């Protein structure tokens, strides 16, 4: 599988579009197997498909939600400037 991916990448970098799309097409016919279980917030395994889907939905909603940080206004050279800090700035 990794060799195939490397070959696709190589064909793309060489602008060999014919071989690139031929290799991509082989992936299209493979069956995609999705995980049927996952863990809830407490760490318990859940296997009911509706519960699994709801947990994934909850996970990505939490992952993608960005907390709002209030804007700060400053006076710089007699002008009011509004600055805003983003959460990722606190990580580093």
C-alpha cells in the first residue's frame, strides 16, 4: 500500500498524469471499511451504529469549536486599533 502511494506521488511530481490517474483509479475500487466501534467520553466501548455516529459527531463538534476570546482595543498614535488573540497563539 505504501509503495503504491509513493508511486502515485512520484507520478504526480513528474507530471505523468496518465499513470497518476491510473494508479488513483485502483484505489477507487477498493472497499472502504469503517470502524464499527469507538469509545465514549468515559472510555466505555460503544458498538451501536447510531451511538457511534453520535459520538463521532460530538467529537468533531468539540474539536472544531473555537472558544471566543474578546477583542481588545488600544490607542496607538491617536487611532483606535482592535486586536484579537487566537487560541493557537497560546499553545506556543
